[in-house]
C-alpha cells in the first residue's frame, strides 16, 4: 500500500475494489460485448446504490447516488469498461483468461474507481444527485453516443472522468486547462491498380508500390502542412495487399487515424490526406479511393470544472500531487462527446508503481497499479461533491 493513497478509501471498500478490479482484468470483453462485465458491475454498483441501478446502451450500467438536496443540479462520474484485442503478456496473477483480449488501456481500473466513487458518495453525499456511468465501447467511439441517446444523462449538467497514465507515479494527477485528448478520425485508402505476374511488373499498375509512396507522403503532412508546435498525427495502422509472392495484386488497402487538438488542424489533416493520397496514386498510374470517418472531437478542459478538480486533488493528496502533461496527448477519448452536451472535465491519474517503467497503454505489458483505483475513486467523488456544491449555490 502506498502511503499517499492508503487513507483515501476505507479498508473494507479498498479490498472490495481490488477484488473487483482483479475480476474485471481476468475476464476482459471487447467493445459492445461486455455482458459478463456489465453483470459484475451491476452487482457491485447495486451495493452502493440499491434500487437505482439499471442497464443502458446494451452493455452499459448506470446508478444514481442520492444527494442531500433533491432540487440541486445533477452531476455525473463516468468510467469505461471495454477491453482491447491484445494478447496479455504481463504474467500477472490476475492475467486475462480470455485469449487475445486484455484490459490494455486500464478500463478495468476506470470501472472499479467509478464503483468506488459511488460508494464514497453514498457514504458522504454530494449536495445533489450523482449519476454513475459505467460506459461500454469506448475503444470504438460508439459508447458515449449510445449513453447520450439512452437519455440516462438528460438531467446531468456536469460530468467528470479520468484515465490511468503510467507516465505518472501513483499519487500524481494531471488536472489542467486546455487540450488533454485529441480528435480521432479514421481513414481508409483503397488503391486500385492492375494486377500482373511478379516477373513482368511492366504489365501491371502496381498498387503496392503506390501504397508505399502514399505512406511516405502522408508523413510529410504534419511536417510541411502544420505550423511548428501545432499538434497533429497521421498514422497508418493497417496495410493489406496481395495473396502470393509471385503476384502483383490489383488492390491495396491502408487504414489509420488522424489526430489533432484544434478544429482547424483537424480540417487540414482531412483535406491534405485526401489530396495527398489522390495525387500520389495518380502519379503512380493507379487510383486512390479515400474514406474518412469522423470520430470523437478533442477534449479541451475549461477553467471552472478544472478548478473544482484541482481543489479536490489538493485536498486529498496535496498540491504537490498536481503535475502537468509533458507534451500534448493526442490519444482519442469518446468522453469528448459528453463535453459537447454538458460541462465537465477529464483528468489523468498516475498509475505507475514503485520501480516500474512507464509502460504505454495498448501494450501487452500495460499493468496499472491497484492503488490507482483508490486515487481515481477518491478524486472523482470529491470533484463531484465540489462541483455539486458550487452549482447548488448559483
């Protein structure tokens, strides 16, 4: 137990939350498939908010923690619950038993700390009601829109969430104004050429050679179309082409993501991707068919909600626990959809234990420390209380 976190949650609740996290980690489920996960979380949340828990958005769960004043504004705390298609390699005692599926982004921790926040708020209520959202399908970007469409947050005016981050040690929290997550748009580039025998490339219009040229050209969008210091990322994540080593195929497929923190940058990336792929393909005698799917917008924290979060962190952990992002974070996060509809903010919670390396998320070795559950539960509950009190005074 870390001295900075051992007093945040009562011992009995701490043990319950650790057990919950271990079970979730051992039995991960992919986006929109979180049936057993939802059953476990529904039971755990019911213990904090009996009679107020219900299922939404397929595999989502919400509960309502009663506040002291039924007329006070309602706030929410969100934790996401889905896993990733990654084969775990941590060697942990509670390693995933589901082949090819792992909580490689820490959503087992997020779900557990949301349940923990519910218990803490039940024991020490906020001024108004607090809705606890256990959201499915964050990794596909479909979960938050589905929760909003369900109507479960129709009376919520502020929502708070967080993400584990192994860049930061246990007890450190990023709660700052400005961009903390990037927009994430997905693209697909199908390159259509003409196939031939590998021994006679002059008879082909080779989509693989064109694909290689397009990949290189796309990397120059950021360096030559964005101002220095303007965050943006173009990543090709999948290349598919060919069926045999002696065949030049007719088609090749590239898929990837575009990430930005400004609307203007997002537009430049989309426009330049389309123009670059089309022109490069034409120069190679092939055709590029470009499809761009708009994903979550960026998360940009604004002053007032962040002030409540910073006060909560300072109260619980001391002002020295507040740290800054060393560089812009362009990871996508569908929590951004909530902030288009209501106020709120998004934090990053340190999860690196003593003598551990800063392992990146989405890695087969990603393993946040258990105590991050306690920090997230306490910080989100206290942030909800402070927001609720401030809103009730208006």
